[in-house]
């Protein structure tokens, strides 16, 4: 069984530790823990690992957030992975910092990366792991907030939440979305 796990973010050093890049950060942590380095592939940085008989492909699109769908569609087709074995890791303003929610479908909620994936894949029926980044910004400052770095206390707490996200990824790949949601969604 093959799975495609796509962490959303923006390439480039200036975006590296921003809230919008939490999808990249989760996959970086997962790859570090399992000692599998990323390499550059078509439209993505990618790596893979094996877990309980599953082949798990991790990708970080380097197309920038707003064009993530192109890279994801390419790798689904290239690796011959069905859409039900796709999981997107994405930042979410509507959830308090560190809250994790798995969903099997749903709207983009205004998230440009999800809007593009929806457009390219032709619908909202793909799993996404929403990683809460909070919403402590003034009216009209949403873009500045998501492109800003985590606060020091958030950065300190981040590894714990990234490790929980990794547990959820492995659960998705081994027990499926429904059981993972029942076990982990609060």
C-alpha cells in the first residue's frame, strides 16, 4: 500500500519557520526522526519511508502555496496512488494553536493552497490534517500573520504537536481516516 503525504508551505529561507509553512515543518520533523533525507524531484522536495508494510511518500511542493495542486496531482499520477491515500498537512487559522483535526473532505475555508488542490483534483474529497496556528491578528492583517514566525513559546511547544501530527499520519496510513479521527480529533 502506497500513501502520499503532502505538507503545504512556501519554498525559500524567508518562509522557513512561518506559520504558513507548518505542513513543511511537520514533514521535516517526521523525516528527521526516521532519518530519511529529502531530495529535489519534479515540482517537490520528496522522500519516502516504510512503516508497518506501508510505503509512505512525503512531498513538499516547491510550486508555492497557491499552486500546490499541480505538484500533488503530478505525484499522485506518477506514483499511481489513489486519492483516498492522499493526506494534506495544512495550517488552519480557525483552530487554536496546536489543535489538530483530520477531515476526509471539506471546503478550503479560504485557504489558497486548498483552493488550488480542490481546483486541480476536481473536488473537496481528499483528506487533510488541519494544524491550528491560531488567529491572533488585527483585522486586515491575516496575510502578515500567516507569513510571520511562530512566537518563542509557540516554537518551544511545536515539536510536541508535530510529533502528534506524525502519529496521526501513521494512523491514517495503517488504520484509516475514520479510526484516526475517532482516536485523535478532540
